[in-house]
C-alpha cells in the first residue's frame, strides 16, 4: 500500500472519528432539550460512524498500513433548534460524501482496486445518509416550531433501530 493511500485512509478515519463525536454531542444536546427521540437517532448515528471508523482501521491494518489516531476538535455543546441541529447533520453528511468522492477519484486514478471497493461501499452508504438527513430536515421545516409537530417528528426518530438497522424514517 502506498504512503498516499495510507494517508488517504487515515484522513477518512479522522472524518469518521469526528462524525462520531459530533453526533454524540448533538445527541446529548437534543436529550437536554427533551427531544429524546432525536437524541436516540443521533446516538445511533454516532455509533454507526464509529463502526465506519473501525472498518477503515481494520482495512488499513489488513493491508499492512499504520493507523494514525489523531486528536479531534472539541465539539460544541449547543446546536440551536432541532432544525438547526439537523441542518448541521445534513451539511456534515454532504461534506463526508464529498470527502469519499474525492478519495474515490484519487484511488481510481492511482489504480488501487482493493481500496476502490471499500471506498465504493462507503459512497453507496452515503446516498442513504444524505437522504435520511434531508428527510429529517424537510420534516422539521414542515413542523415550523409547532410543539405538537416537533413531538411527532421526535417520536418518529426515536423508533430508529440500532446501528442503522431500520434507520430510514418512514415515508410520509
């Protein structure tokens, strides 16, 4: 494995590590505001990002690379309204998608088919990540800070299954 590919994977590990702590901080904030369903959704999202991080770490080790666990920035403790919070989730997922697209382009250019396969897996998953985030943002916009509507969205998000299983909010 080239040094450049190793660095690229370590950068993706860092992104997933930051994602884990970001969503955990958001989860705690939503729980503090008594949006327990949103807090649950975000906690499970944090766990899912941790699984992604570990998968990338395992891949790097299996290919003979060295994992570099870097310091992560401190996360905020407040994120605004539920809509503000989930808009930040959507923006972050779009950033993650862009990072994986750039990684894909580079890995394709240098012709590393093994790394290309794992990057493709993550890119495919990002379709769902962005779609889920967009759906939640759209529903929160529809709720327009109406307490009853926000509680319905909160209850719906609280039905999410562990580590992404059943993670897609019901259509409606």
